[in-house]
C-alpha cells in the first residue's frame, strides 16, 4: 500500500503550557523528543518542531504513513498524548526541496 503524508498538530492541554511546564511535564516532553527521534530514524517522521503562535505555541510534525489509522496507532505510543491531543490532517500533493548536503 502506498504511503501518504499527514500533518500532525500537538495541541497542549493549556495555552501557556510551554511557559508553565511542571517537572513531570518536562520529563514527558523529553520522552516525546525521544519518540520523535526514533520516528525520524525509522523514516516515518519527515519534519517536526514547535510553532511559536502568539495565541499559544504548539507542536507540528509531518509523518509518512500507510493510512490515518496506522498513524493514529503510532501516535498512541507518543508520551505527549498525556499533555495534549493530536490533530491529524491528510496532506494533498506536496512539493519538497532536495536534502541539503
């Protein structure tokens, strides 16, 4: 089955989350980063990072997966589900630059 790209937005449980993380939440975010590193190494993650929206920062990632269901199953393993929710949207035809050396 061919794979597709999906845009994932990690919406934290509160708007000031980035500025007010507890030590436990900081540990969860470190584990989230390790999860993303693993997905990058596996070739599932295309790009990820924080979006510094003045209304409230959030995380954004682009994943490659066989289906939305497959991606939802993968994201169930993301530790960040404890501090927010994933919003997943399929992407249409995309353009991308070649990797830089």
